[in-house]
């Protein structure tokens, strides 16, 4: 075998190994990006209509994120934000639309304190997606609902969902796992929705002035004749026992 032939074989082998190495590296990178960005990976691929272009964008997000000076919140600041969120949730009962706007603004303040740029919404989403890929789509949904609310096209249930979505990212940005649990839990629950509806009905009552009945609702005993009869028999039996005891005492 000539020297030229051997050289060609070596070159081909090196190229094959290099191609295999590049393929394996790309597969590893793709797997890593999928694991890190989750649904955000698929969303970006769909937007670009190209996995390679999407991966380039996601790697660029990672590079930009490394250059940001992201910092943890001071415990005192964290506690203050918890209290702020609690007030926003309480405001939701009387004014859901205003509360959603306040929640959005509060979230932006937390981002800024953590070190995220907040001038541009789309850039906010891109920067947050690196560390908060699991909740970033919920932030998008909440922000979209806020926009519809400003245009008068969001129901109370939409607004409640927006608060729940905002809360998910807010809890992550606070930086600890116990920030919104226990006594300070800030989920806008179905009970809060009921309170909101009740507040709305109360406002309507003050405006329209309908007659509100103050009649006592019938109790179970009132509604059940057998229960009423049983109660009377029990009272009569107790009275008979008392009379017997008095008589016995007199005889002694």
C-alpha cells in the first residue's frame, strides 16, 4: 500500500471521527437545552421553524444571562415583598382588575431588585426563561390577561387565573421555598373568587337598592316535623324527671 493511499485512509478516518464527534456533541447540546428550557425549547423551535436556529437563540440567552448580575434578595426585602403580595391579593376581592395590574408591576419590581433588566417585556421573558423556564409561559399568560383586562375583555375567572400565574413566578423570584406557604399563603383560591363575587353583589345592592330579606332561614329542626316532635318529647321527659326528683326530696 502506497504512502498516498495510507494518507487518504487516515484523513478519511479523521473526518469520520470528527463528524461523529460533532454529531454526538450536537445531540448532547440538544438534550441539555431541552432539559433546561423544557416547553420553552419547543416554543422557540416552532417560532424559528428550525431546531438549529432555535438552539442558537437559546445558547445566546444563556450567554446573556451569564453576563447579568443576578443576585438574591435580602431577607428583609423578601419579607417586604411577601407583605406587598398579601396586600395585592386582598385588593383582588374588591377590585380584581386593579389587583392584576398591581401584581404585574410588583413582579417587575422584584425582577429589577434581582438584577434583571426590565425595560422591554420580550427581553424580560428571554432573560427569565434561562432560570425560570418552568414558569415563564405562565408569566406570558398572566401578562396577556392583563392586556385583555385593560381592554375590558377579561372575566373575573381570567383575572383570578392571572393572579395564580403571577404568583408562580413571584414565588420563584423571591428565592425560597417557604415564602408563600402556611399562614402567608397567597394563592387566589375559589374562596377568594366567591368573596369577590359577593363583594360585587354587595356593590350592586348598594347601587340598585333591592329589598334584602332578613327572615331567618329554617333550621333543620324547623324543617323536620319528626325532629320537632322528638325535641318536645325530650323536653317533657326531662321535666317529668325534675318533678319526680322534687317530690322525692320532699318525702325525705
